[in-house]
C-alpha cells in the first residue's frame, strides 16, 4: 500500500544521537510524555515522536531525529526532503558547539539567529605565494518574528539554573549564573582545535559567538520553506582549542534542549505560528492525482475568474497576516503561500475556487442538496437543488441549505435559555468543507468515472449524509482516530484555510467527534461505496414533536383496547339484561294470574315508571338516560337505579341538555358516559343550568372541540373526566 505523508507541528534535528537524547530526556521529563519509536517512510531513518502542550493548552506534535553523519553535507541532503514531507510549522536544531571564551563560558547558551559558512569566499595567491582567503560576509538566518521573540525570552533561566546547580554540586556563586547570548554562528567543514575566534572576529563577522558544522546549512535549507520558522540553539561545550574536554558536553546539550522546550511552549501557538497545509514547496511534477489542483488549466485564461472574489479573499484575516510579514512576500508583493493565484493560465485550484463557472471545465465540480421525506428515498424529496458556482460559493450554499432544513431546539442550562441547531453547525461546516476539499477532481470528464458525480448533501428524517467522489487517502478504519492531514488537493485546502472555512489543518474529524460528543450525539460514520463514493453520516436527534405524536398514538391505541374491552362487557350486560327481562315477564304473568287485585296495581306501577330514574344502559328507549332527559321537567333530578352499573354509550346522536336539571348517581364509579369513536358530544344549552354528580365521562374520541360542550352553566361535583381525545386538541 502507498505510504501516506504525516505532518508534525515541531521538528527537532540534531547532528548526533547524544544531542537528540538530551532533547528526548528533557521533553519527556518536563512534559511527562513518552516518545514513540518509528521509522520514516521517506528513507526509513529512525525518529521519535510525541505530543505535548504549549502554555495555552494547545496540543503540539513533536518529531525528533538525528543525522547519520555530522557536517553540512549530510544535513543538506537530509533536511529539505524531510521538511517537504512532514511540513512542520517550527524547526529547531539543538546540541553543542565551540564558544569564544572571550564572550562565553562553558555551559552558556548561544542562540544563533544568523549563521555563515566559514570557508565561503574567494581564495587568491599573495605576493609571497601564500593563499589568501577573502571571506564572504553573507549570512543566513531565522525569520524576523523568531529573531524578535528570542530578544526578550527569559523563560529558560529557572530550569537551566537548576540544571547547572545539579551539574556543579557545590556552593552556588554569582559567577555561576548561566548566560544566554544571541548572535552569529560560524559553520565549518572541520572540527577546530586551534582557537580560531580572534582571527574570525577581524576577518569574518565580529558578532561571531560560536562555531559548529551545521547551522549555516540548516538556515539555507529553511529558505526553501518561507512559511516555516526555525531556530538554532547550542550549548558551549568547549572553546575550539586544544583544551577540549567532555565535562560540559552532556550539560550543554541538556541546557540547549531546556531552552528550546520552554521557547516552543511560549511561542509556538495558533496565533503566533499558525499551521498551514501549504508550508512546503508545491509538487515538482504535474499530472498526478495528488497535485491536480496545482496544475495550470490550459483551457481558460484569467478572464474565467471572478476577480472581485479574489480581491475579497486577499482581505481575509489569515491572508493579511501573511502579507504583514515582508520577508514572506514575493517580488510582486504577494504572500508566497497564495502567489499561485496570480498565475496565468490559472491553476485548477484557482479556477475551482474563484471561477465564474468552473463546472464548464470540470464537469463534476458541483454540489447537489436534497431533503428527503422519511428515512429513505421512497417517499420522494421535499427540496432538490444543484449549485454550480465556485467551490467557496458551493460551501456557503451548502451550509445555508443545511441551516434552512434542520431544526433549532431550545436548550436550557446554567447559562440560561438559548436556541441551538439540532446538530452542531461547526460539525456540518467541517463535513461540507472536507467533501469539497478532498474530493476527486483529477479524472473529471471521463465517462462513467465517479468523479463526474457532484458532492451530495442529503437530509433524511434521522440523519445527514454528505458524500464526495473519490476514496480517502487513509483507510476508513483510521479516520475515526487521531491522524495527520492527508490532502488530495493541497492548494484548495490552502484557499479554504486562509479564507477561514477551515479552522486548523488536519483537525476536522477530531473536532467533529468532540462537538458531537458534547451534543450527546453518536460520532460520525464513514462509508465507501463500490463506485468509490465516500460518505460521512451524521445522526440527527429525535424530533420532539414526532416523539409526542408517537406517545399520543400509543395512548390512543391503549384507549381503543380499553374501548374494545368495554364493548365486550356491554354485550355481556345486554345479554344479561335480556334474560332478566324474560324472567321478569314470566314473574309478572304468574303474579297477574294469582293476584289479580294487588297484581293490577303492581302492573300499573311497572307500566308507568318514574321518568326521572334511569334503569338501563341503553342509549335510548324506556328507562334510558336520553329518554329521562327528554321527559323530565325543568328543575328535576335524574337518578340512576341502585343496581345499575357500567357505561352508557352515545350511539344515536349528541346528548342535548336544554333544561335546568341535576344528573346524580349514588356512588362514583357506577355509571360512565362515553361516545367511543363515534364523535358524539354532550351539549349544555346557553339557557340551562346543569349539575353532574358522581359520574364518569371517559374514552371518547372527538373530531373537533370537546366531549362536554358547555354554553350554559355547568357544575361538576365529584366527577371524573379522562381519556378523551380531540383531533384538534380542543
């Protein structure tokens, strides 16, 4: 499988392993982190890496390695390809050097903001036939920003002072105070033991403080990477004369490592040295998938660009920061990181991000936004849109579509009440940006190739899916864990980063996971289809209104079950009532035959019952509640037979009460009144005063309004009203 690039925030290169060991020991001891052994994919050389935090709590990844051989040639061969590969924001070199004993003591620190080659210059022959070296006075050095930082930095003093106390193991003297000197380092091809400093002060650079073999080549290599910052810090272990000793060698290496650690923790931050996806030289060859966006688009001229959009881009905060650094500008005043924008013909990245209609040249460069009904596509879409503008415009349109289609929900916590998107908006913005940046563009225009597809933003009732053509450059299984950035289109990533659409290179998926966890949502899911369509799935939280509807439906189902049981009880009661009537009829016949006189009086009474007493659960007919209401006089009290229990179902129409009366049962729970699913109601006319006592009104489903509709004067004494449903919630 193809090796993937890995980037780091910090790169520390040492000439010797013992110097690298001092860095590993100091960093791991002070930061409490272990370093992991690894082998670099570029040349299989060994290195160590770890993650520390700066003073602001920001995480920094550290890469530490050492040369196979000392000297300027080796570092020149190894450093440039290494930096092009790992793309750090800050690179440093630490270790030991020889110092000018007239200016520095053993163990003191030399921070070399500039360096020069000792042997550089011109050699001529003098009148005596001896060679004369006319040295070159040119120096190379760090960026103005770092040079300014080191002038006022004193965070190294306490840790180095304590380190020196342990080194001396005697009573501390004022002369023992460690010193740090900022100046020039001379780099030589040879190790010196001839105390060359007096001669150099007069013939080379009077600010020369020390001598090593690599600093000048280090800074020369760094000039190929204008966005990177670098620094050389060395501890004085000898004076470059015949009195060389190793007594201070280990201390000097550890002291320089301590200085570097505290400098990094203070100054390497998102504000002072922000990361960039394009901190390395552009690809040297064109036509491959990985650098398609940096290749010139020969089909168009700059007329195809929206120059106003380019001008707006140049006013963005991160671009302005680049423009404020004069050392970072090219001959035309453009920051080197975005200088490709002025090229003609424009690069594909420029056309895609600032073109008036880039999809005419790159057919698949569009975004389709669809909102589907339900959790599948079966029920069709609510909204279906396609955008063909520049990638920056597609990003804005895609994010607007998501905000328009998703729900806002009310959140109440210790900070008060506020509205938040159901899915954190930054999660969706990261996903849309990743799809546009990392999608496959290189093979567009070939029939049936997946890169002819647009970016898809699809919203379902339970999830959001954002898909782009082209498989990721990392295996799917590695996307859910911390990983370094692997851009397919590095220039497009640069544009999105400097435009403010991407906060930090290489942190998008990790940020999505953290935000989703805070919102108590599942982490994003990743899928790759057989046609190489990469999909990110973000789950939506349940809709509170749908949850309420499901709860209501469950209650309705329960009520229907209760109603079914009630109807079965009613049928049993009706059968029992019919049997009772037959038996009573036989008894009446026997009594009539045996007792004609007294039986006649009883018969009369039975044939003319009290019109205000309800003796049956039937909806109408003799002894029914409906008949009692109709026949009772105004002011009457309608009562229920003491042995009557069950539910009176309104089956023949609404129950209208237009007279003053009282409906009274002897005990609560004996009599219930319901319309079931028929939708009939109980109505009190405006002129009526009605009192219900010890009655239950239940299990009625009404199309609109209420089960009991009071337009007059209604009093409920010891009554129960429950499990009644109105479709319009009346």
